[in-house]
């Protein structure tokens, strides 16, 4: 009977641990479009496989020009393809324009080499 309890405990806690897969880092920072803070939107970090980086993609929300990745679901670090979807913030709740109208010219793309550590990383793109 004791063996069954030990096996059950191991199976429930050993299925997946935070150390599975590549290390992920919590980052936050400012997002500027043409030198002005992005009012509202999303920022997506995708490891750049063409530069030897791999791992899960990360998405964070932008509010009043700032973003922060969720703890445990941050970026893998290294070369990243970055996609920013920016909106004017004049949304109408309950409609398809909850965040407002998309900023013309978007989504905005850039690339960066994100440090493999928790910290701050500001992003600036041009329309």
C-alpha cells in the first residue's frame, strides 16, 4: 500500500517541473512607437530559429506604454523576433474594437537579442 502512495505522489508531482525545457526569464519594459508610448496592445517574443534560438513564444499585454511577462512564462533569451500590435485605446467594451482601432502601419516588427536573465528591456519601433 505504501508503494502505491509513493508512486501516486511521484506521478502527480513529477509529470512536469519548471526545469523542463529551456530557462525562461521574466522581463518588463517600455514600448515606444515613433518615440511615444504605445497606449494599449500586445508584444510577442518568438525565438529566432534562423539564429539558432529555440523555445516557446511569449506574449505580454501593453498598457500605458509598459509590458511585463508573466512569472514562469517569460522569454527564453537570445535572438528574438518581436511583433507589436498597437491600438489607440479608444475602445468600445463588448465590441470587436475593445482595445480601439489598430494603429496604421501595424503590426510592427523588430528583432533583438534579449539577455538570458530577469530584468528590464525597452523596445522602440518606427511606423
